[in-house]
C-alpha cells in the first residue's frame, strides 16, 4: 500500500516545522509547495495527494486562487482541502468558504488536530 501524500501550501517556517514533525509521526509523505503551478503539477501526479493543507493568511502563496483552481478542475476537485486561518479574520474565512475549501480551522485548532488531519 502506498504511503499517503499531503501537499502543504505554507509559508510560515514554524508551522512548516510542526506539520513536518506531525507528518513524520503518522507516516505521511509531505510535500511543500508555494505556487499554483507547483500545486497543480503535484495534484496531477501519481498518486494524487490525499490532502492539501493551506495557510489561508499567506497572501504570498495566494491560497484562495489555488483552491479555486483545484475545485474548478473536475479531475482534482475531489482532493480534500484544509485551510487554517486566524480566528478573527472573518473576511478570509468567508472567502475560503466561497472558494471551496473543504474544512476551515482556526490556526490553534489546526495545530491541535494536525495528527488526526494527517492520519485520517
């Protein structure tokens, strides 16, 4: 059985480190990407990722454009997405829902639930 792959679109080094440690702990292959083209290429790869994680507050990687592109492509639309965001950033939360992010979590809840998100 192939090891699940997770794509992480995260710019923050501390969160990247936490995600890496959690992925290692649950035996998941993790790939960090920072551009739309890289995400789409990885999503079309074999095997397809089991999950795409997005830092919704990272304007530099344009996470909402990435989600819109994934959800707009019938071949990629079924890949689950999880976005984390500052709990007070209601405008981004609303925009993420509109873009089609499957699950939106406050940053603190995301960190607490990381092992479960990656493992299941």
